[in-house]
């Protein structure tokens, strides 16, 4: 699964990732920070997870808290909030809808 597919995945069915094709076309070239600044917090967080970059994830957390007046304190909080913990293994197909 490519980073772009992971960032815009909206669900999974068996070994298939279901990807928001329209969002991918419109926003697939944005950086993690640009996604967060535009309000695509889950996508930005997925980008940081895919890159395994804790600094990026912390930056997404800070931007999220600022934009939403929230007070989440850790990356684990965002993992629970967005329901995304890691890049899943065993995904062999991508369906763009």
C-alpha cells in the first residue's frame, strides 16, 4: 500500500483498502503539515504514522489541539481518536471509490 493510499483510506474489507479517490486526487500531493492545516487531521496523522515520524505526529497533535480547542496530550490519544494504530499488514488490493 502506498503512502497516498494509506492516507486516504476510509475502510478495509478483508485484504482490500477502500480509498477515497476524490480526496486522493485533490489532496494527495500535500505534506503532513499542509493536510493538518487544512483540517484533514486523520489524513495528516496517517501520513505521520506511515513515515514513522514521531515529530510529525507531535506536530499534527499540536495543530489538532489548536484548531479544535482540544487538550489531547499524546500520540496514543490520536491513535484512539482516529482509530488508526499502524499501517495494516496483509493489504494486497486497493479499491479507489
